[in-house]
C-alpha cells in the first residue's frame, strides 16, 4: 500500500487568527491525513474547514518503503 509524506503549511492569517503551523505526516491519502490531524487534541476545530484545502495542496512525496501512518512533526501556534 502506497503512503505519502505530507508537508502541510497551514496558517490562518491575522486578523482572523494567527493559528496554524507546519505539519509533516505520513498518510495513504488526503482523507486519512485529515483524520490524523482531526484526532490531535491540539487541533482547533474552529478552523477545521480550512485544513482540507491545505492538505490537498500540500507537498506530497511518495515513500519507497512501508511506513506507518501518523504525524511525524508539528509546529503549531
């Protein structure tokens, strides 16, 4: 099963908020990436409707080896 390394640049600009960050994760597809992010307790659901757009446009790199899905690193404010 193919998995991808996602690099998601996610910011909600001022004045609406300064919420966001840079998140790297491994997922099979965009839907799984959203599920992984939504399950995090630090995920702010007020801006959840905006994250899918950022996932779809994220840098995605196909992985050659079989890795488990999950969040690798997250810098969030």
